[in-house]
C-alpha cells in the first residue's frame, strides 16, 4: 500500500462513516483518507441504508467481473470497505421494493432473512456475509476489499466505547438489535442520539477506547484483523 492510504467506503449512512473512520484511526499507523462512495451526498440516487449498499453492489456487478479492486472505477483505492449492520440479517428483500425483490430472484441472491440464534453472533454474521457477496457476483472481494458487519449495528461500537464495562446495555450487546435506540434513551449524561452531529462529536472515543470496544465486540476485533491482514500484503 502507498504511504497515505486511499480507502473507499460503501456504507449505510453518514453516522457509520464516523464510526468506521474512528476505528480505522485506532487500527492504522499510516495516514489515510476515507472516501465515501455510498451514500454519496451530492448524488444520492441510490438512497441510503442497506438498500443503498445493495444497489451499489448490484451496479458493480453489472459493470465488472473479477476482483472488486480491479473495477476501472475503483483502481485508485488501496482498500475498499463494504459496510452493512448485522441487523440486516433480519430484513427481507421486499423491504427495498419490488424491483430489488425481482433482482434477488433473477440473480439467485442468498436469502434474507438469514438471522441465526445468538449467541454466537458469528453465525449470523457469516450468513450475512454470504448474502452481501451474492449481491456482487460475479464480482469477488479479492485481496483489497472487505466486509464490515458490526453487530448489531455500528452504534454498538460507539456504546462499547462510551459506557462502563458493567453497564446493563452492554450485556450480550452483539445480540441486541436495540442498542442504538436505547443509547439515545439513556440519562442526559450518557445519552447519544443517532444524528451525524452527535456521532461525529463522540466518535473519537472509539479511537481512544478501541481496546475496550474489541473486548466487548467480536466484530470489531474481526474488522481489525481483516484490515491488518490486507495491510500486510504487498501492493501489486
């Protein structure tokens, strides 16, 4: 990889960008620039949420085959991160409309919902990873792309950074799909509403408390492992 890394992010929304950028600051020793490809604020044609990520993957599948980083529109990036929250495993394609439901049938995408008993959360995350990969086929992740699947959402990582280890909200936290909403309902001293301003203000705590986040959230540790694995490979 180059000295200053160019990292592309395909994510559900802008608050996820803040969380993932804060995590990367804790993981990477190299300076980097994180560039959001989805959602793209000046051309929000694909929409946000997991539906927007799905549509981005579908477009990638239409224009390219082979490793994702070899897509002519993406070759300038050292690393590509595709994010969806693990709670997407509880969703269904019809939630995104009839067109997406038809795409799923025509392209034999892996089925949704794909949620598994939790704990362990890894079973659900593994199943969801296969779903996201099916949105890309015949495109492959290759050796410079990875999935970021926080359980149950990126807000879980923020909660893990901000709250004491013994806080009730952190019990079985990766199996709890309501962490983000309950974080917004805590007492005033601990309350974090899911707004870009609030997440941007508090995201540096994720960088500072990354060891604690990894201790609580297995998917944070998995994300770090994948990032470092890619960073150890020589750039072609």
